[in-house]
C-alpha cells in the first residue's frame, strides 16, 4: 500500500514542478528553486515506490501517464494552453498503454 502512496506523491510533486517550470520560464527565476526541489523530491518518492515493490515498468508508466495527462489539463486551465481533441486522444492512448502494462504484469 505504501508503494502506491509514494507513487501518488511522486506524481503530484512532479506535476507541480513542471507547472512551476512554466512559470519560471516566463521570467520568474526564483521559481527554478521549486522546480529543482520538486523534481528531486519526485524522483526520491519514485525510488521509494520501487523499493516498496512496484515494478519499474508499471511505476514509470503510471508516473509519466498521469504526469502528461494532468499537466496538459492543468496547463489548459492555468495558462490557457491548447488542449485539442488530438491531444486528448494521445492522452487516452497513453492511458491505454499503461493499463496494458499493468495487465501484462499481473
């Protein structure tokens, strides 16, 4: 159970760091501190999830899929970036791929 909590934390922190990167790249340099700290914390939590028993294929797949999907949705909301039907189809295909990875490991 802890492995899933570690993974959830890694995902949420990675998304926050990526969104902070968008803010930092727009000229707010102090945000880079949060970006670096967020990515380091996210990788540490991902490592804890692996140490607790999650396979790398499943953990990394879920981590990246949720990261891509939620970052795209949140960047649409926060930064009014595009989120087209094609992009949403891509997110759905990523989710399907992660599901198949999980299914294949069982």
